[in-house]
């Protein structure tokens, strides 16, 4: 992990390209550092000026006469190479390059950026940028940026770290954090990422004692392993990460050679990574800050569980107390959408509420009605009762504007103060209209406040997931299996695929159940195989060069006698000749026709950023129509595999629907795990692996088809 202390906690800052005019790029950081309370030394560097903004100026970095922790560089792109040499000679450990005109302008700029990055690595300089907006450390009042936004006010120093690839988004986020009163620890923009990436900053913040929650804005990632390492570090440190990842279409997916390649779009892969490490995904700027607020200030639920056994699916049982039946229903709808249990009110508490207000609803949501205006104690007793009964992980109360009523506010303060002091009580979240002073008091006593009722329910869901990940922070993330070259020992280095026979054999050797099958070189052998396997059978063209056999007329199904097998074998020879007359005929695969009531697809594709990604869902010929796939990173854990089956709705195939027998879902999950381990073992040679379909029948799931495509040994396919 790069050491970012010199970047984010410098004792001295040099501004190379300093300007006497504070509004310019080389002038603004000097003004900010001076006016906003930075305690370290500031060294303006300018070739001719003797003084800049009231500070002595230096003609060169060397003229300062001592090493400087951080250099801010605001000179033209063509001068940056000589500046980097100066930094190396001076012993400067970190540099921020505001300068634009690099990779964002074309090939020439890219070449300069590559040279700058190499020079920084060679000289041991931590490089941020180029083309970035800089950094801020709110606790140390260190503002190394040319954005003027801090001049209009800064957020309070807090425990939320913010990193953004985009400077414009970063500046906007800074302003919104200030408006929301969200306390920031550090603020970093990475720009072109010639040196530091978002992942480097996330990992540093994971170790930073002043940061508890990490917010990140990403447009893309070119080093998936690095990002995974950073997210694992945050997970191990028990620090929630919220990411807004833009670019959610399938534009990044490669053109389809198989269902596997076409279905695993870029965003689905990112989501699989986020799920693997417990990242909270924010799809809007409002979500971004609301999640930051929730995770920074919110108490974790007193109780939570995961129906799937997967941490990302953790939920907390919630009690909803409301003064409006309609709003309570809306909140309950959102809770159900999020899978959050809503146990009924305990009998004793329900009896007491009905005695006070006979027409109140004691189900969950608990509707105390508008009678609360006349009887505030009823609302408060209901809130306290469900918070302390031990049945609920969290309590959400909708008060409308009731908190502004003086009598209710006084009683509410007493109740909330008591619950805050009772460490066994479930956390309380409020929804309603309150003024800033009341909000501050409520938050100081552990009570989050939301104007939108559904947002309070969503906050409970986020806190439940955070609690699950924090409780399991010490559990290591599964590591990828080491490649096993023996699996491909007989495969040529330039082979682009395995034949279906070889693919099925490889899977069978790994313990994946496959349909009974054999390879026939002539028609007599095909008939003998069919008789040994048992009719009906399928006969399929066997060729590593013709992967989509159905399209080429290379598949014959439900053959019931020898004559049909002979005819099909001849058809396979003709199909190969039509596809490519130059290809040698390797034979035909003869396989038992597997009977069942459902089809499951399992695939693996190599993502250019994150490596091997597994997808699973309902399969067969309709897979491209429904596209209901779930994703995970290879190799899968049993919990992740089971969750994939549930998220893709493929689990219904094993649940005994339409009178079919119930099959163990754990058995199906084990199939996914085995396939993912085969993929991981194939290592850098694997391009895609697809089994479509697994036939689901009374004996479980059996692979009826398999396609494995390969990359050349020692390289990648163009």
C-alpha cells in the first residue's frame, strides 16, 4: 500500500507554479492554506517573484534548502518532467499535479503521462493526478486544491473519507457535505490516476484512525485486483464503503461468442465485486450522502440475520410505529421489498396499547393514530415498548410534524434519552419534520432523522448489512485457487477451445455430474455407444472449432433406434463439411437424453478487469430472453453460490414446484462451487466456460452440454 501520509498529512507544502493572483490555479491553494488555518510551512516556488501573497517566494525547489513533504504542481504539461526531476533531488515524497493536457487530450498526452508515472515510481514520489483537483484534510485544515469552494465554508471535521475520480463531482460532493453537515476526515480527487488510484486511497483510509466510513465515486477501474485488495482491507477494518459507480450499461461487455460472454455486462461484474466485499451501492447523489450519513452516525441494529447465509443479504427485524396508517403501510411496503421481517407487536404491549386507544392497530406497522396529539404517552410507550422488548433489531417511528409540538417534544426527549442510555434497546430512527436544533439534539442521542419515511426504512437495511460485515470482519475472503496446468496438459498452446467431449471429461473429473456419453469415430461405434448408454440418445457434432453446433445443424435429439443414430451420424459429417470443409472430422458425441423439469445455466467468463466471474440462472433456450442472472467471483463460497441461485430465481427449480420432488439447494450450490473451482484451476488459459443446460430432474442436476473457450498460452486473444 502506498504511504499517503506525506500527501494527506504534510508538515510542509511547496506550490510550484505559484501565482500572485489568488484566483488562479497556482494561487488558490496558497490562499486556502493561509486563510483556512493550515499550521505547516508554505513555500511558493516562482522563477522571478520574491514574494507571493505575503510569503517569501523561491526561484526553485532546491532554493528552499530543505526537503518538502508535499509539492503542488501547477505548471504546463511540457514542464512536468523537469519538475519531477527537481522533486527527486529535493527528497519530496508526494506530489499533486493539477496540470491537464495528458491522457485526456490524446496519444501525445498519454505518452507524457506514462513517462511522468514512470519517473514518479523510479524516484519514490507518491503521485496524485495529473488533471486532478487535489486533496483536503479537514482535521488538519490542509487544503491542497485549486477549487474555491472551501472559501464559502467547509464541512465539520468528521469521520467520513471521500475519494472521487472526478474533480467536478468531488467539488460538488464537498459542497453537499457542507450543506448536510456531514463531517469529513479527508477529501481526495484522483484525476487521470497516473499514480494513485481510488483503490489506493480506499486502502489508506481503511487504516486511517480518523476515518470510519469511506465514500467513493468511480467511473471505471483498470486494476481489479488492486480494488479488491482495497475493499478487503476496508472490510477487515470494519469500515463501510459506499460507492457510486457510473456507466451501468453493457457497453463494456465483449461481443458474444456465448451466452456467458453476452450476459455478464460490465455493471453486473462490478456489482458482484461490491457484493463480495460488502460495498453499499449508491445509485444517486442523494443515496451517496444519505448512506454516508446513515453509516457514520447510525447505531447498528440490536438483532440481525441473513436468510441466505450471505452477509450482503443481512436484514434486521423492524418495528414501525406511526401516527398515520397510510404512511405506515408505505413504510411496510418498502420493508417487505427489502426483505426485512416485521414481527407483530408483543402481546403484552399490544394489550396495553388497545386499552389506551381501542381503535389503534397493534399489528406491525403499529398505528397509534392522530390521538397522539391528546395522548402523547401512548406513542412514547409504544416506541419504548417495542425498542426494549427484544423482538426487534430497529424501531422506525413516523411522527409527521408532531415533534414540533412543545408538549410532545418534551416527552419525546425524555423517552429518547432513556433509550439512548439503555444499551440493550434497539436503535430508534425517526421520520418527520423537525428543525435544525431538534435534529442536532436527536442525532446527538443516537437517533437518525429522515424527512422521507421510506429513507428511514432503507437506513435500517443499510445498517443491518453494515452490522453483518463488521461482525464478520475477521473472516478472510476466499482466495482464488492456484492454476492447475495438468488439466490442459494435452491441449495445444494455441488452441482456442476444447471439444465438447474434452470439456465434459474435464468437468466429470472435477466431480461435476454429466450426462452419460462417449465419442464415436464412425457410425458403428455410435450405435454401440447408444445401445450401451440406453435410448433415447442425442448425437452431436464434436469439434473444437464449431462451438455452436445447433446453428450449424450439428445436433440430433431424442433418437430411439440404431437407424436414427446412423442417419444422425452421417448428418454430423455433412454439418462439419458445410461449416468448414477444411476441418478434420473428429467424430460425434453420443449422450443420454436427460429428462427433467427445469434447466439451469452456469457460466464463467474472464472479465478484463476483475478476472473470472461466475454467472448462474434459469437456462435453456430462453436464457437470452429472461436474462435473470446472478453473478459472483471465482472461486465461489457455498454461501455465495446458494445466494446466486436464490437471486436469479433458479432456486425455484429445486423447491418442488408443480408437484416435482424437492431437491437440496445445497447440492445445486455445490455444483456452482465445483464449476467455479474448475475455472479457477484452468487459470489464465480460460476465456469462457458454459454449461447450458444443467437438466434438473429427480436425481439432481446433470450437465447436458459444455463449452470451454481458451486463450493462447502466455497471452491474450486480440
